């Protein structure tokens, strides 16, 4: 998979920009706060329809402008696919091959991206919410059914929490509607959990191979999906039965707390090195190596699932890694993944890659032209 071109209008600090991409390594070079990260963010938004940096879409639109426009031409499986995304106060408008897409699941997955930013090194030691978001974003790109189930789950979860509160405050008295919402939550939640468990197994396979390479085979990395319900077998029927029983058992507690206490929205992803919890007992170096292994594992996992390598976005991450991890990162991507990289200096990549990069100098939202080194 490749991104052959990028067009921006009124996105962040870019009034108008049109860039062709002919190389496999594209470097955006410049001082901080010049707009390098905005370029990587625009590619991410084009792929995912939302930003990794903000939940307020108005922040993506240039100051004093009513709307933003992003477009790109994706090349995959011997075909080119134009993608378009419009952002305005009215919402998002997406097009594939110039045809408007009504469903988000029909758009996401056309351009697969993996973003690696300094904050991703906190994947291991960060909050459980961060790891759940990681799972949702990555699975959603390769499984449109998962994305649909996730959207439905979040809608029902919101309704159920509101109704639990109304029952507790005596504004509602009908427990039957709570039963209906619970059944719906069990249906969508079970499918989400089943998909996550299977994804984590595949991710563990690829991540452990990379981790053993980086640690010179001294460490084995394992991943565990820690669900809020216990079940006998990881199949859909057993998971649904376990959820139903668990909800019945904690009904009074949920009414007292006025919130849904179990489900994928409260699950956790745990990392182990040689059987020890990395979050609790791992050194900073082990935590960073684990995060790097997991992020890089997505490249091969996406290739296995979709038949195409994704596009890799590296946002000033090289400066956060030591020389050894820099080399392993570059070796993992070289020659197979189109990579967009932001940096304030070429020190971290010079003489470490054999491919010739295209270098764009970014200065106050302007690109001073492509150069090669």
C-alpha cells in the first residue's frame, strides 16, 4: 500500500498544499512548532476520519475558515483509489472513488496507517483506556464488522448508563427496558471481546518475534487480554453466557453505582516479559522495547490480514529511542513499508538506511520543496 499524493485545504496551519510522493521514505524536516506533526496528522485523519491529537474537529480547521478538505490517492493491489474527506460544523463527509460513503465502516480501511509517536512509548505504562483505544483503532482498520459492533456497543452503553441513573433516581421504574439494553450490550460486547482476544493472540505472535530479536533472545514477550468476565472457552457462545450471568449477579451494584461495571469498555491488555508483568516490574528500557515490538508487530499483522503493508507514520520518535532500538526500527520497515517521518535533525536516520529519502523542509506551514540526500 502506498500514498501517492496528499492534498490539503484549510487544515491546521496549511492553507493549501499539494504533495506527490514517489519515494518509500519521506522526511519532514524542521524546527518544532512549524507544522511537521500536522502533516502526519493529516494522513492519519485521511485514513481514520479523526485525529489522534484532539477530539475537537474544529481544531483541525484553519483559523477563520468554515471547513477543511483532505484528499489522497492510495495505491494498493494494482489499483489506485482516490479518497476525500471534508470537515465542517455539519460533520464529516467521506468519499471513495468520488462516491460519498454513508457508513464509516465503508471508508475506514481503504488507507491503513500505523502511527508511532513519542506518547506511544507510554502504551505499556499508560492507562488501560490508552490500550483499549489502541486495540479499537488497529482492529477497526482491518475489520469493518468490528467497527460496526463497537459503534453499536458505545451507543447502547450510553443509553444503559443513562437508564441506570434514571432508575436509581426513580425517574424511570420499568426494569424490562434495562433487560433489553443489557441483552443488546451482551450481543455487541461479546463480539467485541471475541474479536479482541483473537487479535491479541495474533499480535503476540508477531510482537514476540520482534522482541526476541531486539533483546537478543534473552526475553520472551507475552500478551494477555484481561476481561472483566470469566468464561470457560474463548468462543462466542460461552462469552455471551458469561456476560449474561455476570450482569444478573451485579445488577443491584450497578443500580447503586449508576453505571455499567463490566464489558469491553473496562477490559485491560497486559504485557509480560519472561512471565513478569512489564507494567509493574519492567524497567523503562523493557517498557520501551515492549511498546516498540507491539507497534512494529502491527506492520506484519496487517500484511497477514489484508494482504497489504500499511503506511507507517513516525512522529519524532527516533530521538526517543537509543541507537540499538533505532536500528531495529529502521530494519523492520526498510524496503517494505512506505514511511513518513518527522524530525528536527537527520542525525537519527543518516547512514542508517540504504533507501534514498525525499526530504521536505517545513517552515511555518510552508514546504520549501523536495530535496534528496
